C-alpha cells in the first residue's frame, strides 16, 4: 500500500482551519510540531509539505510556496505578544519563545525600527505563565499567548507591524522543496482551506474545549484576527518583511520568491516579489 503524503503543520489554533478539511479527508498524514522544528523535518524528508515560518522561506533555502494561502494578520493578532516587565525605555533584555522563528525576527524588527531598541536576546521555553523568566520582556506565541493571564502590559506584534508598515503580516506559508511536489497537492490544500473557512464556528467550538478558552475568544480570533488568503497586500507585506530582515542580517541577499499555483493571485501581485 502506498504511504500517505506527510504534511507538517503547527499545532496552534491559527492553523486548524487549514487542516480541518485534511483531517476529515484522511488522504494525508498530518505531523504536528513547533514552527522552529518543521523546517528541519522538511529538509530531512520527515514531511513532504509543511506550513513553515515565513522567515524560513525568506532565508532562501530553495523552497517553493503555495500561492493563495497563508496565515496572516491585518492588525492585532493576539497570538504574538511581547509581555513587558519594564517600560519600553528601560528594556535591556528580551526572552524569545524558542518555538518561534518568524515572531522572533518580527520582535527584533519592531523593537529596532519602531522604538530604536537593540536589547540583548535570550531564549526561553514558552508556557501559559511567565514566572521565573529573567528578562525585561518576554515573547510568547501561539495558543499560550492567548492564554497568558499575568496582567502584564504587552505589545501585540501584529498591531505593531500594522502601525509600522500599514501592511498585513504573513506568519506562515505552505511550502515544499520542489514545485512539482507542491503542485500535486495544491488543489487538496486549497479545498482544505475553503472547508475550514466555511466551518470556523465548528472549529472554534471544538478547539475552545481543548484549549480551555471561551468559545467566543476562539471564534473572534479565527474570524477577526487571522486571515488565510495570500493576496497582493500580503505579498507586499512579505516583501517588506524581507527588506527589514535583510537590513538586520536576518535573511540573505538575493532571495527569489517562488510560488506554485499562481492562479490564486492576480499576476500584478508578483511584479515586485522577485529578488535577484
């Protein structure tokens, strides 16, 4: 019997609408792991397709991304938050969630470009509580960021990016190591996304019970905070992220954006998306 295609995905609430249809279909094997782990699984052949952090795509490792689908925000996101133990003007150290890649880069960019800060960066293992983290600020991502209830002031990095650029921020993309491999599953992934977006209420109810969150919190998050279409503005936001990452030495020069299944995005969206 032919082995099912292995698809890597983050275990967070924001990805559930993209895999809801895949779970129901039974056509693939879903491998859930942290965003910092999925690129390695893809490179080592542990999965054939993965939902990887956008910063890894921008580091020029030869990935092809699927056009039309992403995880993004257009303002406050709630699941990427920098909790402050001290006022911003006294911030000297920041603990970055070790599960994160894109949000860690975004933190550095926001603090440098928006506030002129270059603190010392540490790593920590995220949880729903922040006790014992010895840093002036703490980055928390995913479901833990929604659950944190320590009462600390925080920066919502989706909102901060919007203030800085007036553009959406793209957190993750479907990618594969070859366009041919991605093309074979492009219809399946698109149909799965459409199925999930149609059933956001059902997904919110199911995940709220698992996460110990109120249904309305999960529903607001999935319907108002997170967006799943990769369009012209998202491409422009991805370009801007690349330019900042390049400036700060977080991504290499000469990265070329490669997309499979361009039919989901108008051709004009790609005019500025290629770097040479």
